[in-house]
C-alpha cells in the first residue's frame, strides 16, 4: 500500500476532512446566529461547505478507478473497501451539514425583519462570494495535485503500452531469426552427409582403379578412362 504522503487519495481525503472539521466548528455559531435572525453565521457555514462536494466527487471517482484494478495502485481489495467506507462516511457528513446549513439560512432569513435584515442577508452573501477560506484554497490545491497525478498515470500507461509493443516486435524478429538459423543448420547437415557419401565413393573407385591397374596392364588405359568418366559424372551429380 502506498504511503499516505505519496498517495493523492490521502491528500484529497485529508483536505475534505479538514474542510468538514472547519465546518463542524462553525456550525454552533451558525445555529446561534440563525436563532437570532443573523444570516452571517449560516452564510459562512455554506461558504465553508461550498468547495467540498466537487472534491468529494473526485475522491469517489478515484475510489471507483482503484476498484477496477487495485494491483495497479499497489492496493488490495480490503484497502479499496476501507477507502470506500471513508468516502461514504464523509459523503454522509457533508450531506447532513449542507442540509442543516440551508435550513439555518432559511431560518435566519425568516427571522430577519426590515432593512437591517435585508442588509444582513446581502452582507452574508457578499462575504460568501468575496471571502476565500483557507479550506477552499486547500481543496483547490488538492484537486490540482490529484489531476496531475491522474495525468502522470495516463502518460505512464501509454509509455508502458509502447514498450510492450516494442518488446513483442523484438520477440517476433528473434523467433524469425531462430527459425532461419535452424533451417540453415539443417541444410549444412544434409550437405555434409552428401559430401561424406561422395568421399567414400571416390575412395572406393580409386581403390578399384588401383587394383585393376595392378592386375591387367594392357587395359589399364581403357579402365582409367572409364573410371575417369565415372569420376566426372559423380562430381557433376554432387554439385547439382
């Protein structure tokens, strides 16, 4: 299993966890503000939760990708199941907080009266739009790092596919060369066998010529001519 500092899953998970923790810490003030008709607290709570759904969605997509081939990420099925459980728990907590924040905002708006209430709502909305929380910046950085990691993984997959294709081509060429060498070896073995047979025949013919010359001097030239002709025919047959 990859170390937490090297695994982008933990980067996004920790960022979402930090955002949920910050939102949980702000929830009591939002409840109190809504009870008094002050929309600033609920608006701040909604602002803290604003970037979490997208980060959590990407975390869920990452878990689904890991589940397809855990070994590719040096994980086991049990590791993926644990991550899926963590994702489900964070999704449940985020949904509950978001629902509560929307209800608190509606409660504060209902209690707000007159221009002061309207001004408070506008101020709350302005703070939500203009104020960038540290959690939102952390989520943005985590998202960027996660996307970079996915892009790097895709590039590595492409390089591995290209390397595999090259290895298959080299293997095919090697098999062709091996087959050609085996065929050449068989041809050389056959040629050597034929050479040995012809050499033995020539030795036999030479021996017979010597015997005939010793036994009969009168016909030696005729026999020599016949044997010479036979030798020529054998030589021609060998090289054709």
